């Protein structure tokens, strides 16, 4: 088995990882300082919070977070967790804008939530010159087929606060929008992205947008753009794929798919000198934090994962350039053809991004979250009887 084996010690737990036999110390939690903040001090790897919920973000900042990501699922959770606050605001918005649809009211709430969260990150934004301190707002997934609509919404969101970064999907349509929005001055967080090929294509789109600005004499500034690889969602799809295709592999191997793709993408970005950074999101295991430490990239775990890492005292080591164990990588590449497509720089074309299993599943989930937010608004304005 390739899973880590934990050996009980007197005051520590020592994990024998398959990756070149490296040991990771897990200290007891009592009275310890934040291991997350300690990692942020020691490495260029920065921590963002995978939620715009102001309560969670405030606590995450105490752990060293200097940014935040969000998506329709997370935004829905943030709103429903604070309905005591948002219910009267939704009623007020409906009265102020009688022409608004349920969707427009819901998105106005998301905007207000985002602006509030963005204010918490302004100190980090200004201290970093705009590289960090960004609050992500995702474009409406219902616009995923219309590049122009994505660009216009991105420009609108970008104007909500100086430190807003806008999420656009790494699809064939989204790549066009990413370039154009960058050209128009929008800081980009690429989303619905799971593979090295998508990350590289998105980074190239950002480069084209920046080059167009430079060619027209636009002043240079720090955009702070990031290219997400949703490593856990890649893991999820690999597990679904091997089950569908009746492929038997050690299940522990599949926990490394996202980590392998993230390490590969980071290496490519560094080698090619892209002006954007890789971002790790959609956590399924702590390796998607610990294995990336040391790299000039962003890790954005949900707050609950931050708590778990903190509670277990997982002390980070410089791991970004330590390759995934060759035995694990060989199993993934040789036995799981879908992983090879995800891992190779030229593994897929933009047209294939659109039909990749993780893309389809994620877009559908985001669309469903939009519909659920509509229903939240509807239930408040037209309660069932």
C-alpha cells in the first residue's frame, strides 16, 4: 500500500511517507503556535482561505492567510450560514429593485458579501503591492458559453473593490475571456481547471492579455493573477474514472494525482517565467498543502482543513521540488490513461477541456449552486404555505 503509516511516539507522531522515505513530524497541538503561519513565514508559498465568509476569513488571517477564493457552492454556504443577516437584506433589495430577478438579487448579495470580505484583505493587498490580499469573485457559471458576457461581468466585478480578483473557467470559451479580461485590466483567478494542460493554456492567455496591454502603452502594475488547479477534484475524477473503466489500482495512488499535477504545473510556470502563479484548491487531503510548501504559489484550503492541519500540528517542510514517488507516478501514468491526459503539458486541446470529466462535473455543480441560491431568495420572498 502507498498510504502513509503513522507510528505512535512519546510526544510526536512520525509519518513515513512513500515519497522518497521523507518523514513529516506531527507535533502535539497543546499550546503550539500556528503551523500555518510558521509555514507562511518560512516559505514563499502563501495561504489563502477557500471562502469569503467574513467570520472564517478573519480567523484564517490569524493563521497567516493573505487572500481568499470562492465559488458558487462556497458563496451559497456563506449566505445560508448567515441567513439571520441576509434574509432582511434580500427583502430590502427586492423592495429597492422590484425589477430584479431572483438571480439578480442573489448575485447582489454575493457582491456585497465579497466587498465586505475584500476589506479584510486590504492590509495584505497594500503590503504586497497587489500580489496578495485578493478576494476572488467567480463569474456566473450560467455565462460559461458566452466569452463576451464573461468579460463584461469580470470587468464589473473588478470594479467592486481594488483588490478583487475574478474567476473565469479554463474552458475553450473561458480562455478567450481570460485573455480579453486581462487586457482590460482585470486580475484573474482561473477556475474549473484540473490539469497541467489547462493551467498552461490559461497562463498563456494571461500572458497574451498582458502583452497586448504593454504593446498599447498601458502602465505596468501587479495583477496578482493566479491559475488554479483543483487538485482534489482531479482526484475525485480519477477515482470515478477507474471505477467506471473497471481499473484496479492501489487506492492510495489516486490521492497523489492532484499533487502530481500541481507540482508539474508549478515547475512549468517557473521554467517558462509566467507572470501568474499556480493555486492549489479543492482540498481532499493535507498533502495538497504540505507537498507544495517551498514553491512560489498559493494554497487555498477551506477553513476546516486549516483547522485540521493546525490541530494535528503538521509541520511543513520544503517539498515542492521533491517529486512524487516514481512508483506512484508510474502506476498513474501506465494504468490510468485519463491521468496522463491531465499530467502532460499537451495532454488535451482546449476543445477537450470542455468535455473532461472533472470540468463537466464541476460546471454542473456550480450551476446547481446558482439554482439553489435562486431558491433561497424565492423562499424568502415567496415563502411556501
